[in-house]
């Protein structure tokens, strides 16, 4: 099936791209590298060329990268309590070049919030560790994400990445799905913290598996875990209450905030919330992914 990208979609991709460009301090060539483009191609797009510059597949990949939807459905951003605490901590880490860990339930909007903040905050970069689990993949993905050279010898990539990060103006790296990192990849965080201390902010995110991984590593005295935990403020940030009644109230407000932002009628909203709050066999509550699915089905 042929991919069709309309002129309107291309223009929206360009507008989203330029918004991201304004939040990046590097050169046009470095910015282009972040998205798999050459500096010459980026210049042509910036000068108004659209046809024949990129393949339809590349336009589609850029649309996904910049959250430009191909249909009319748009999940509007709600400044939920989860969003606010993640934004507050990311800004703190960025301004002060510090590091923190946010670990909490799945489906509460952690990743959505992080991606939105990365698109709108200057020199803020989102890293999805589920796509780069080994140490080589992980470091190359960081290098690509911040616009420095990510090909060539691994040692050279690491060296240039450290230099590049220290020359930027208050960069912050959001390390999402950090629990997916292999042990050797996880250890690289210690090396990069040491090499860039005082220059770079770090924000690690994950679900309960990340907490268990770190706590188990510390308990077993596995090299690196205690040191990394110390550098990341020696605590986990969590917002979802443990008490079941408080959890239910938290999720009710969370889902309500998002549905209201998306203009969901009150009767429909109440039905969706009721279905999300029904516990599963493990006592879990349906989060925002379930709410979105129910909203679409409705």
C-alpha cells in the first residue's frame, strides 16, 4: 500500500520541526543529524521545498517523531498532577545539573509528559531505552538524540558525546524505560555522570521493575547500583498513593483531567471513569491508555 503524505501534513511536520529547532542550541547540521537528515536536505526544507526532498516514508517517520497525526484525532495535553511533578523535577534537574528518578505505575502519562516536555523545553532530550538496551545501542542513541556523531568507533562516539554535552547550555537527558537497559548499559550512566557533573541534568523514569532492579542490585552489592542511585538523589519519586481508596481517588482525578481537556461529555466521562476504576484480578486500575481506548470506542 502506497504511503500518501499530503502537502498539509508536510507543512505541519515542518512547523513542528522548526519549533523543536528553536529549542536546540546546536548547528543546523547537528539538528538535522538528530532526525536522520543531512544539513543540505534540512536547508532545502527550511527554504520552502517540499516535493521530491524526502520520501513519503521519511515524511511519515518525521510526523511520528514530531507527534504530527495523519488523521483528525488529537490527544490534547492536560497538565495533570503527574505532568506537573515530572515537569517540576525535570526543570530542577536541568537548571541545577542534577539527577532524579521517577518510578510509578504504568498508564499514568509518564512517557507522554516526558515527550511533550522534551519537545518544548530548550536542550531537553528524550531517550527511549526500550529501543536501545545494550550499552553500544544506548550510547549511540544518546549521541544521535543530541546531534553529535553516533557512527564510527564506540570509544570515539563516547568521547565526542561527553565533550558535546559539556559544551551545551544546560542540557537535560530524560532516560525513559530505564529498567530495560542491560547491566553494562546501565553502568554507563555512572561514567557519563562523572564525566559531565555540573554540566548535564539527568532524569530517569520507569515503572516498578526499575525500582526492583535498582533495589536488588544494591541489596546484592552488585557493582554500580549504589553509586548510580547515590548520584540520582538516593530516592524514588512517586505520586500514585499506595492506599487503595486514595489510589482510586487519584486515578479518578487523573482520568477526569485528561478527558475534560479532550472535551469529553460528562455522561460519557462518568462511564469511562467507572470502567477504568474497576480493579483487575491483580487489584490494578485501568489508566490513561485504557481511558483513551474507551474514548475512541465511544
